[in-house]
C-alpha cells in the first residue's frame, strides 16, 4: 500500500501530478488533522484522548501543555498528544524499574 498526501480544493482531493491509479482502483482517503493548530477544552481533551482532566491540569501547570492566549479554557491538542507520549514512556520505564527491583 502506498501513501500519498494531497489537499482538498472545491470539495475534491487533489494529489500530486505523479500519482497515477488504474481505472476503478479502490482508495482510502483519511483527513489529516493538524493538532498543532487545534485548540480544545479540557473536557474535550479528556474525551478525545482518554486522559483525566486532573492529568491535563498537571501538564498545564508544568508547562507541558500550552493554554490559548485569548481563552484560558482552551489547550493545544498537539501539546496534549506529546504529553501523553511522554507520560506513557515514563509509566513504561517505571514498570521496568519496578520489575527489576
């Protein structure tokens, strides 16, 4: 399976000129969300990413997650995604250390 990136213009997906498909080929189109430019409320973050509101609050206090300058109820989705990855790695490391003891 090959992956190509295009843009939507006038409601249609436009791919680079070099992309060629056979007539009748099946394709999957998936929207790519730019999390760095997406701002969510803490309840939306908790629902979408499956993390507790308390954990998000901790990340805000430790400056891992930015708050939108014009609305303190919004946090950056890209920062949340990064914080979750860091948290998961930390938890895995803690489990390994615990097993070794």
